[in-house]
C-alpha cells in the first residue's frame, strides 16, 4: 500500500477543488481568476492546510526571499539585539533570515560565505573581523562595523565621534586625568576609531590621557594588572575611564570593586554600545549609545537595494551619550 505524503501538494489542492493545476498556481501566486474558482481553491487550501513552499519556488526563480546574517554569536547582548532587529527588518519586507553564528572562526566564516551562492540567498550581511575572507560570490554583500573593501558598503556607528564625545563629557564632569581601556581585533575596524577619537579630543581639551589597547585573545588579567598599577593608598590615578564597550566597562567596575574603590565616587566610567540589563532594562553604565535598530534597518535596506552600488562605501550613523549611573550627574 502506498503511503500518502503528510504535506499536501498543489496537485492535491487541485484535486480537492476540482480545478486545473494551473488555476491553483494562479491563485497562490496572486494572479486573478474567476470568483468561483478562487473560492474553490482557497477552500481546498484551508481544508488541506496547504503551505506554499516558497524556498522551492525561489530556487526556480533564482530568488528565495532569504538574507543570510553572518555574525560571531548571539550571546553578546549587542550581537543579540542586532540579530533581532535585522530579522524584524527582513520580516517587514517579507524576507526570511538565515542565521550563521561563526564564533569568530575564519574557516567557518569562509565556509558560510562560499555557501551563500549555493544557498541562493538574496544577500549577505556580514559582521566579521577576519582578514582571511575571500569574497568571490556574486551575492550582494553588506558589512557591519568593518570596511573590507571600497566596493562593499559598510554600515557602522560614528565611533571616532563617539570617542570625542566621551572625552568632552569627562571634561564637563570635572575630569582632568583619564584613561582608555580596550580590546579588539588587530585589524583596522571601525570600533578601533573609538580610541583615536578619544585621544585626539583629549589632546585638544588638554586632558591627560593614558591608553591601554590590547588585541583579541589577550587575557583579561592585563586589565586587572593595569588598574592595580594605578591604584595606591585606596586611590586611583584617573578620575575617568573610557571603555571600548559596555562589557569592558562592567569588567573594569568589577576589578575596581575588588580593589575597594567605588564608581562613580572614586572614578567615573563611560562605556560604548548602550547595553541594557535584561532584568531591569536599565543601562549597565553611562555609555555612548549605538542605534542598533537603525544599523539593522540600513543594513537590510542596502543589501536588498538595486542601487546598492551607488551607496557610499562607509555609512556612519550618529551615537549619543546616555547616563547609566557610573558618572557624577
């Protein structure tokens, strides 16, 4: 005995409605048919719970209404929010998200990028800090936070301006000697400009500034050691610390607490990103807030645009300062 497929096909719908297969095809694709035929087909679709296989339909049309997102992980709150807003932006346009988490592994990233054209995705949004990626696919590509090539649009925040804003805020809060603490890719990336903006503004504002910027993979012990070298007699050399991310700011606050210092009483801290506590939804520190929703919208709009090649190679979106309890306000 033959076993009937659990998923009804277009042929099953045609048989149930008593119409030609072509009539069913017209109805599911929005092509006008007679009212009587339309009612018969829609009734059959509802009865059989027929679902249109849009992926298979896309394979035939060289389009799947799918965009791939290549991202390090979704454990990091910033990456998690970015993924959420990109998925929401795609849903509004009737596109689906194909999510690729890479854990910053260049081989995994290259595998997924090489798979993009085979998967017939309509575009790829990439957030990677690898210097080994090879973009041979003709699939439309947009990057976030790192400019890989002038021909590939990059969407980012104004990191340099954010660094300058942090320095100006410290000056307004009465700081005279500040520090920058960061960790990141040794490659040129937009986030590395946070230190550059901070340093340049400190020079203009005549604020003494010390910089600790180490590459990814460095033990976080280096930050504890750095702070301990600048703490003596229950006091710290700095009255302000700018951290490259909010995650770094939280790490610094933990180390300061272990040393018996209080934030912001003994030293003020400003982070970068605008991450909020999941339980309270409050900012975890005073910070430069990236508009993650706007980054997502711009990335989706650009990767799907037929005018993508006319987009500037670098699109910088503004950041703004927000109080989060770690500055004296």
